[in-house]
C-alpha cells in the first residue's frame, strides 16, 4: 500500500533528500516500549503519547508494547516494609525484580515482532533486556541528577537508589543512542556514568498541545491582551516544588507597586489563605474539548507564564507557552536553560531570586510595549523552530538512522 508524503514535510524541506529520508524511515520499524499505556495522555506528563506521535510523524513505522506489569509480590512487600517500618520511599519501578520483569515481558513481545529497533521514552523497560536489536531511548533526566534535587528523592531508601543507578548504567551501556531533553541531563549521563559522548544527544521535547496558530494569529492575540491588568499564569501539579508561593508574592508585589496583576493557578489547589489577586482554576484536562478550550483561553489572555520552580527537568509547559507567544519567567535549574533562552522566549532567574527580582523584570517589559511584543514574537519563533514535536521527531529519526540504522 503506497504511503503519501505529508504536504507540510515537502513544503518545509522542499528537496529530494527529505523525500528520500522520509521513505527510508518507513523501512525502519520500531518497537516503542512504555511501562504504561503508550497512548495515555496523563502518563509521564503526556510524553509517552506525544513522543510516539512525533516518531510516527517523522515517517518511522512504529508498533507499540505497553501496559507492562510493574509490580511483583516481593516488590509489594518491600514497598510496605520501607514505607511503614522505615518511613522511607521505595520505588517499585526500580526494584531489580520489577526491572527484570519488564525485560522479560518486552522480550516475549519482541518474539512476534519484525522490528529493527527497540525504542523507549524511559530506560527502565530496556535495562535488563536481552536482544540483538539496537536500543535507543529519549528521556529527561538521570537518577544521579535527581538524587538530592527532587523532593521525592530526598527520603528514598538506599536500595532503590543503588538498584536504579546499576540498571540505568546497564541501559546506557547497551543502547546505541541516548537522547535527552536537555544539556543538564546529557552532561549528567556523560560525567557520572562515563558514557561515550558520541552516543549522547540533546533534543528538547515539543508542546503537548495542539497548535495550528500562525504568526499572524500570534500578533493578533498579543494586541488583544488587555493592558489594564497583568495576567500571570502558573501551571503545575506540585505547589511547593514549582514555587507557587513565590508566584503569589510576585502578583501581590506588582499590585503594591501600582501595577494591577492577577495570578491564575492551574493544576493544583494552593494551601492556606490567598490574596484577592489569585484565581484558582484547579485541574484542567487536555482530554476534553472544554478543558482544551479553557487552557487555550488562559494561555491567550495571559502576559507571562510564571513558574519559579525549585526542581525541574524540562517542563513541557514551556514549549506550550511558546506556542502562544507567551514569555516564560522561571528559574535557572535542571534542564530549563536548554528550553528557555533569555531574551528569546522568557527569562531564567537564580533559584534564590526574590519577588522583587521578578517584579523588576516584569515592570521593565510592562512599561515598554514594543519590547514586550518583540519578546512574544521571538517566543513563538522558538516554538516554530525547535520546541515542537514535528521538529523534535525529525531530529530523533535522523539520529536513529545515524546511530542505529
């Protein structure tokens, strides 16, 4: 059955080389391995489903293996022991028995597959996998980069950490290509595990949101943003880790300076009493038309996305903001500097920055309409040129051909 080349691909590249590459990709059959349902928009911040779509969109032929059994009787008992007796976190997904179980399930599924490559958005399903097929993965962090950084790793039992590091080392040794979403994660793999830098590459994730917007649409929406009130948008499921308290301080401080401001909170319920300038929208699902419409409206009407996060890898909300021409105000932690470029799609502050630092930056742009609008335009350009799934998928497909083909 003939497969037609997407019109946008020919338009964008306009050359025989792209045409041939697309059809070469069709011969590269991948088995895409996920622990959960590969189409679940809630799993891994929606990345499982969007990475799958990006690979298929690049022309790769992809079959899926997912919904792996992620617990054993022994891992259940270990979880109960460490949780109830030791009062420590035990990650079942990093238990050696569970990891070997993943490998066994994947190996069994591969017996009936004619794929040429095994690919996963995480290293866990392939750490103990025995196969003669080349292996690649695309992830956002390493275990060593998370320990002592993410709150959930601060009280983790030593067994979970040692098991995870051993397994992640195995995955990196046996893969032909390890793609990371940031320089921070890639450098961690090279420096901690001593991985050959030649098989480590960096490709940022795209936006987990539908975008058919053009520059004309963005320019129109920028002009429509009201200037009688500065609307700040905070999107995050973990209030403390994402710096929600600082976002509230920024909104309150702007009002104290005489700049009317509102903070719109999506994804969580802030604790305690909140000032009148905070509007809580709760969780909004991208899986419903009403949810998508509500999120689109918030992104469109807001002037800045503010996320003073204290620990993060590469939040997909940043590419999503860029797709609306919405500048980001965030922190210089984890892999964020790979995604948010100062003066292009926002600004990254030191994690110790105060509300005053954020307010000073906002006030400078608020009082200079031309500078603000230029920043909105370059924000959208960052989405168009590098922070979208089509571009990311094509880059990874090319890397697969180069390293594993």
